[in-house]
């Protein structure tokens, strides 16, 4: 499963949305009205799904699916680089 698909699936399940309600470039906190508690829950769910460390501040700053995808891709890339360097 692609990173964006996994992010979308996580958000849709957590916030109980229909897939068509979630636009990739729309801010979660503004467009669909996710509150701070839901965003913290989202951070936890994304950390579990991708095995990366995120902060609520990052998610509220980068609040769209596209932004979250870029952030997670960057963290996954950094993690892969660190593993390669250790070999």
C-alpha cells in the first residue's frame, strides 16, 4: 500500500469519514473540522502505521494529506539512510 493511501485510510477510519469527504490538499483542521484531540489520536495512529515519531505540532502545522505524506516520506527516507549508514 502506498504511503498516501495508508494515510488516507488512517484518517478516514479515525475520523469516520467517507472517502470522498477527504481531499488531499484540504486542511484537516479547517476543511473537515478535526479538533485537537482527533489530531493527537491521528498522530498516534500514524506513528503506529508507519513506525516513525511524529508530533502533534507537526500534524497541526502540516495539516493536509499531501503535507502529511511529504513529512512521513521524509522521515521514512531519513530512517532508511540511517540504516544504510550503519551497515
